């Protein structure tokens, strides 16, 4: 997987999240949201064999963010909402730029949203 076009970036709490258009191993185009210093995407959109754009989340990165966070539960909820807004705007860009006229799986409609929220908000510092 290779980052080919930088799309957007945002700072949320301790972390900078960056969105990229990707060249995947099978030479297909994908879209990923990364934590600035990591080589694997936190969120990945890629087209499957049935031509549907699927979403996947790296739970180990969600846990990493949760473990590194020193924020209170209220701050974590605010940060999570900010990340969700960044992902939503990135999904819209991906749908327009990368996956035109393809059926997409969105984070807000996926099982991953609840998993990510629970891991992040319910881990670590509970102040």
C-alpha cells in the first residue's frame, strides 16, 4: 500500500490524522486515514470483488490512541466527535474523488463506529 495523494489533515488532541488516496497492493485505488507517524491506516476504504467500497478499522491503532490519551472522559467524547467529523468529510471526498458511482460502506452506518467509540472512550484515564 502506497500513499499517492495527500488529501487533508487535522489535529485532534495529541494526534494528527491525515487522509490519503492510496495505491493498494493489487494496483487498485483506495482511501486511508492515518495517524501521522504510522504506516498502516486507522481507517481504510477499498473496493471489494463485488465492486462495493468496504471500510475496515485497525483496532490496534484505536487501542494505541486510547492508551496514549491523557484526556478525561468528557474530552475523549469531544475528540471522538471531532474524529468522526473528519472521517465523515473524508468519506465524502473519497466518494467524489476515488469511488465515483460506487456503493460505499460508511463509518456512521457500520459496526465499527460503536467498537471504536467504546475502545477509545472507555479505556485509559477515566477522570
